[in-house]
C-alpha cells in the first residue's frame, strides 16, 4: 500500500477520535449543524487531497468545494480556521505559458483564502455598516507596511515580479486581516471562530503525537504523491526524538499554532460545562505543544497563560501559585523517570542543542551590524555581507530564525516599525476596550484577555522563528480578531449611549 494511504488511514482514525470527543463540548458553544458541516468539510478536503495524485487536480476540486462551502457559511472565519491546517501549505507555481516565467505561487492556504475570504471581503465591502479599510489606526499601520514592502521589491526585481509580490501580499496579509476584523460582529461569532481554531489544533495535536510516537511524518507521503518538491518538510530530531510537524511543515510552526490555540482555549473552555472535557482538551493541547520539541513556543505559551491570569480576578494569588508550581516542577522532574530528558530540553537550563541558542545570540550581534549599515530601508542582498556570510551553517544556509531581524534586514527599521506598530496599536486598543467591562468575569472582558494574551505570546514566539509556512497567516488573522474586538466594544458603547439618550428613558 502506498505511504500516503497508510498515513491517511491513521489520520482519519485520529480525526474521528477528535471529532467524536469534541462534538458534545462544541454543542455548548455552537449549533450542532455548524459543527457537523465544518467537520464534514475537513474530511472532504483531506480525502480530495489524498486521492488527487496531482496538486492541480486537488486545486481544481478544492476550488469548487471551498467556493460552494464559503457561499453557504455564515461565519467564514470559523470555516477558514477549521480548514487552514488541513493540508500542508507547499507552494506550486502557476506556469506563465511562455509569456512570463510564472503567474504566481499557490498553495492550500491561498486557495482557501481566494475561495472563502475573497468573496466574503467583497460582500463585506458592500455592507453599509462595514468600516472601510484604511479608516482605523491598525489599518494604516498594516497598509503602510504592505505599500513599503511593495515599493522596496522594485530595488531587487522586475516590475512583473513586484506586481506578483503585491498580489501575494494582498492574499496573505490584507485578506485574512480584513475579513477577520470586519466579519466577526458578536461574541457568538468569536466563539464559533475561536472554537474552530481550537478544534483544528486538537487535530494537529493528536496527529503530532502519532508522528512523535511512530517516528513518522504522516503528510510527507501526501506531498510526494501530489508531485510537490517541498524542502520545508523534513525529518528533524532533538534529543534523539522526532520533532513532529503535522501539516505545518516545521516543528516550531506547529508548536506556534498550538500556542495560539491555547490562548483561544482559555476563552472557549469557559463555556464547556463538563470539567472532564475541559481537562481533556487542555491535556491534548499540552501534548501537542510538547511533541514538536520547540522551546520558543513553550516560552510564548507561558507568557500567554501569565498575561491571561494577570488580567483576571485574583491575579496576584494565581500568578504566585503558577510561579510556585514552576519552581517545584524542576526538582520533581529531576527525580521522576524520564525527567532528566525533559530538563535537558529546556532553554538555558538543559544541554540539548545548546549551540542553537549560541547561534541565535550571534545572529543578533551580526545582524545589528548590518542593520546599522542600512538602517532605514534595509537591503535585499544582506546575505552577501561578511557578517551574514559568517552565519552560514553546515547545510550551507543562513537561517534567520527571528522575524523581527528578518524584517529589519530586508525592509529596514522603517519596515520593522510599521510591523511592530500594527500589533502594538491593536494590543493597546484591546487593553483600552477591556476597561469598558469592570467585571473581570464578563465574557466580553474574557475575550479581550484571551486575545491580548495570545497576541503578546505571538510577539514573543516570532522572536525565535522566521515567518515561515503558516506563521504569518495566523498572526495577521489574530491581529484582525483584535481589531474586530475593538469594534465590537465600540458598537456596544454606542448602543448603550443611544439607549440612555432615548426619550423613553428620560425622566418626566
């Protein structure tokens, strides 16, 4: 039996386990018909991919399926989050048929974006209550960054390629942000979207656990069967164990997605009535976070949990308990079987792959020298500088394992400033919006706490990884969710003010 079919049997079995266990708690948040529709679409997309034997056959079938599904879906972000990790995001070039080199690169995420988010964006733009793109502060930061990147591409490449990059930025950056920031208008919309992301992460977690246990990357056979040459997905180990990656292509990208899901889980679990089901979901995500053996997302998850607690009730007491638990865990790990191996994997504590930390420190030092040489708008040939050439690894590559450094090197401090300003303005807006709800148990405040904590965790994690595979589409989408939350609170305030100003409520 071909490898992709053996893998498919395992994937379908594991997915059935997740969907069966998740159906009851999901009913506490969304109608069962929505859960079944999105579940069935996940199975359909997966089966189409595994039985296509060609990326173009899959692309054609998926385009029809996703376009029709998007038209019937009342919460497109929930559909997007459920399916965005269903298939590895390996890029394939659409040929130019002799006129140009190629039209554009496409992958599963771009097909999903064009078929689901683009029609939704067009529909939203025609609605009278939709805030126009460019009217808000975060919009301006984002569009400024996109325009700057597009203009700076002209330094290095042709006009045709610059147009290609501009279209790619619109698909990968603008569309996920715009739809996420405008489509979600009620707490129920957020509950459905965040739950879909969490369920998708449950699927990734259980698949990653199987990869870790069997030392088998389950989606590699699919990539080969589709005829795609994707160097991103390869067998990597740490401490003698396989680093699972599932559909994300890289272990650290998988752990990053699970970290974001943990932030969302902190919100959605509050609606699940069964304590056992909440614990099972938390354990599954925790296992999914561990098996990629990526240390940066572990730190980011700690930040997410700490910030969520710090913005809630009894923050000091709960943070103290969390700190004590962390301090007690280290000596406990030292005595339990297998605990030493866990300690060895911890950053700055263990001894496994300590050279990676040294490499990152050298990257910061050498990159800063290059950034000072091209401070404002960076340089596209920064890799040819002596400082960067000194960073070549054994594989013959220069791995820029830091999203901020990568932006500063390519687009300068101006580009980096626009990127950071975009997320900072959203986090500041969320924090201000949360003040409208003095009751720290209010569901609107809990939603703000989860989004703020998740964004802060993302900002920490991307300091340890470049923006590869699924990483950018996730942080731009979460940024859009933050913008949607700000607008939700603004509408609530306006409706309350209008109600108070109503003549029927005025004293006679």
